[in-house]
C-alpha cells in the first residue's frame, strides 16, 4: 500500500503530488493546513494536504506528531482521503503502541459505517496492524464482517482471518471463526468463496489443507464458470486432490470441466489438466484418451502465448512426455521446431521435447532440423543441439550410423565450441557403439589443432588412448601436448597420462621415451595433487610389472547400453505430483528450492507456547511455595 502512493508522487505526474518533493516544509505548516477550516470545504485542497503528509512519511520524515490531526481528518466521506489516512494510521500505529489505540478506535468506528466500501477499507486496515495487543478488537470486527450483507466486506473479512491467524494461530484454530468461514463456501458471492478456500487451506495447512466433500465439490463445480481466473485456479487446485466415490461422478466432473479446456488462461488450463490426469491416473487407457484431448489446447497455448507463459506450458508438456507419453505428440513434432525469434530458454526446452519425440520415422527430419541450430549465433543453443543429437543416437541404435556421419560434418565448421561438443559427443557414442570408431579416428589428426577447450582436448586424448593403434600418427599427436605439459589444465594432464600409458601398451617402441618424459614431469614438476598421484601410481605399476600394469589399466570394459539419466523416475514422479507449480519450471522438487516453510501457524509453535506457559506456571508455584516457607520461618 505504501509503495503505490510513493511511486505516484515520485513520478511528478500532474496531480500526483510530485511537486512536494521539490520543496521543504515544516510539520507545523502541515498541521495548520490540516486544521484550516477552508480546507474542509474544498476537497481538492484537503486531498493535496494529506498527499503532502504521505509524501513526507514516504521520504522518511517523522510526521507522527500529526497523528491526532489525521484522525480528526478521517471524518470524511471522500474515499481517496480515507485510503491515504488509513495508510498513515497503519504505518504509525505499528511503530507506536500508544498511537495504536487511537487508530483502532477510528478504524473500528469506520468498520460500522453505512458505506460498504468504507467498512471494507477500515476492516482491511485494522487487520493490517498485526499487533497482538489489538487482536481482540480485530477479532470483533472480523466476526462482524464475516456476516456483513455486502460481499466486498465479507471477502475482506475472510482475508482478515488469515492476518489474525499469523498473529495468533491458536485463537483462530480453537475459536469458531473457522466454522463461519466454512459456511462461506456456500456464499452467493464467488469472490468470497475463493477467499474462503484460500483461508481454510492456510489455517489447516498442517492437516493437509481444505478437503472437499462430495456436496461441496458439486456446489462449486456448478458455479465454476462464475469464478474469476484466480477463483477457478483455487477450486481446481483443491479438486485435483479429490477422489470421486464412483466412476459416474468422475465422468460428471470431467464433463463439467470440459469447457475450461478452451480457456485462454495458462493457469486455468494447466490446473484443469492436472485434475483430468489425476482423475484418470489409475486407468491407463482412459488417461491416454485424456492426454489426447489435452493436446490441442496445450499446443495452441504454447504457440500463441507470450514467451514467458509459452515456456511454462512447454515445460509442462515436456514433463508429460517424459513419463512415457511421447507417442501422443509424435505426429506433431514440427510444432516444436524453433523459430528464429524464440528466446534461448524456449529453444532449450523445445530441443528437449524434440529429443523425446524422435522415432524411426521422424529421426531424420528432427536431426536435420537440429543440425541447422548448430550454426546458431547463440553458442548455448549450438552446444545444446549437439547434445540433443547425441541423446537421440544413444536412445535409437538404428540411427547411430546416420547421426555419427552428421556429427562429423560439424567439425568442418572449425568453430571451437562446436568442435568441442562434437568430440565430447563422439567420445560418449564410441563408448556404446565401438564398431563405428573407423569414421571417427580419420578426423582425429585435424581435431587436435582445432580444439582449445579443456573438455574437447580431453575427448580427443581419450579417443587417441582407446584407438591409437588404429592410426599411424597417434604417438605424434601426443608429442606436442607432452612438450607443453606444464601449461595444460589439470583435467588435460590427467587424461594425457592415461592416454599415453594406454598407447604405450599398444605401441611401446614409439611411446616409451615420451612416456618416461611425461612421468618425470608429472612426478617432479607438477604441483597438482591428483596429477602427481596418478603419475606416481603409473610409474610404480610399470616398475613393478609391465604385464600387471597392462592388466590393471587396459582391463576389458563392459559395453555401455545406456547412460544414467539426470533424473530418475522417482524424481520425475515427485515433480509430476507438483504439477502446475514452480517445481515444473525449475525442473526439480520443491524441497530443493524452498529451504523451509514460513510457518507462523505450525503445530510446533503452539506446542512451544504451551510448554512456555507450563514452565511459567511451575515457576509461579515454586515462588508461592518459597514465600509460604519464608512466612512460616518469620512467624
């Protein structure tokens, strides 16, 4: 509330009061302005005077001496003045307990005004004090507001219950206010119902929030179209946890919610999608039909929404597809091709979706499209495209030969980061498809001079170590790297040691001298602990027995069939359980980015209060006993 007037006044717009920041005034002058008799007759002048007070308060100047005058100025029917005065009263009442009583009396009086707008504003301001000393006054006003004839006042009173709950959780839980709020679930005003759902959900958070009954569910569904977007989302969020008692009830719910699938709001559509998927979770055939029904609105929303909303919808589509539902959108893979003006984050999620949609029929057009992105001016998209192509080859063995040929063509671009990602992808592919090494080793001699990034050089060295006996120039590729050993990053040094030792076992005469020079540098001149330890381990192994060293270092490796996913199915299930939340956007469960719930209303707080009261009572009893003993002694 405080930032809006401040922003308006600071802007200096005509009529905003910005001119007050350009000159200094005294608090006494402001008092005279507020007390002026002529001001009461001119509403515009009175507004300007109050604006001036708020402007000084916003600047940090202490105008608390005007508190009494502002209370007197509150006797007006002008809503604009009322709003500004309430802002002032709430601001200083929280800082000064003595002034709080004056503010409470004024706000209490206005909460019974004939004008419902003034009643609602006064009630909202009264509950905003959040002082335990005025809890009783607030509670009385909230109880009266919950039964008010006007919907705006009732709606404000429900939100006031939440504010009371943050001040004194136990009183709200143990009192009958919550029962009154429960009855408001059947209120005629849908805004009151929305707030009531939100309020009960917060107060009962420790018990799982609001639980719909069959009667409440039917009542809310019959009025779902009358709710605002926020209200529809509140109803749908609780409906997603509701378990119908019969199959007929489940179909009735879906028939009623069918219209919401045409909604233009991403929040409503995703909330409705969650309800549909949860209702059919135990029936795979019906769930498939539901997903096919959800496909058109989701695709439409993803392509027509602003980028931020589009990303949210795409992230939810990707989550649905990652749970074994890729077949529902395989025919629509072209919908996820990147546009030239798509932001980077949109392109990234589209690449992930295309990776999951690739099949034997669609792999060629998808790989060709991704190959176009490799030359993108955005280096991140270029790297992600190469990784996506590699992921498709890992998943589809019959496409490996075609994809490896496509990847090798990227080396002709002679762009450092492209060559790096391509070689890293080749290294991973050769761990699974060793029979394709022939195509790769032909390109290795020219790659050593193209790649400068440590990760790319490590990939080249790994290939040389594994398949060095297949091409003649392998030892001479390592020689210049060994000469510059001292300038290499630690990762490259480690990979160079392993590659040279492996190549030594394959071609001893050509590599022996280089290996001796490398081990000497690794042991004597290198200060990196890991590099020195590895060089020392290889030296001692070779010194002990060359055959034994070969058995240890070049032991047969099992063929890689699949790489570990970044997320296992359990994590994906946890994210799916939090569908239509930030967990899907962040792609991780909520406990990963929410450190702790801000629980002013947890059961632990109540238990702690009870323990403190018990301790205080015990101390009082001990003091009384001690006093009685002292009295007996005196007697």
